[in-house]
């Protein structure tokens, strides 16, 4: 996949930003989509900065929370383009026009080429240019 997101250029990358087990993508209009790769099949949770059809969610002050099996997983603020882990213990992620902020780390103006994952975020930290982790559902865009 080749795309621009948060002032980064991702070329020949399968997943530009992997937040836990969720692929985060930005379309050409700046809308964010979040796709769970946890199960056997990928599940779109956020599509074009809105809750995807057939996804359980709850509206909050500046966005919505994604809920699965009664558990609040994360919140998404479309205006700020901020993803905040609730039961998912992951650093906050913000997709800005000038960069991608993960926790207190800012990525801006980078080109990431030829990796399974461009930027990977998990409970242990952040990596740039990582292989695709095993056990994820296949992301088809």
C-alpha cells in the first residue's frame, strides 16, 4: 500500500500504522478508518471518521467510544483525530496534518518504505519499520 498519512509517506507498506491489533488508515480527504485485525477476519470499526455499520458504540462529548462484548475498547475524536485506549492499554494516538503523535512522541515528515508495518504501537512501546506480526487477520483495502 502506498499512502500519505499525518505528513508521513508510506510506500510498499502493508499496514501504515498498527495500534495494538488495529490498522489505522487515512483517506485522501483526511478521514480516519480503524480496522480490527484481532479475529479470523478484519472488522471495520471506524469508517471515514464515523462509527462503522453494525459496530456497537456510544456517543461522548467530542466523539464516540467503540464497545465490544460490553467492554469499552477505545474512544475516537473525529475533530481532533485522536484515538485513546480505554480497556486497550495503548498510548494515545493523534493523526495531525503535520505529523503522527503517539503518546509524547511525534513523527513528522518521514518516508517509511518496504515493511509489513510502518509504525507499530503496542503496550511495550513504539517501533518504526516492523515485520507484520503473526496472528492478525488479513487487511484488504
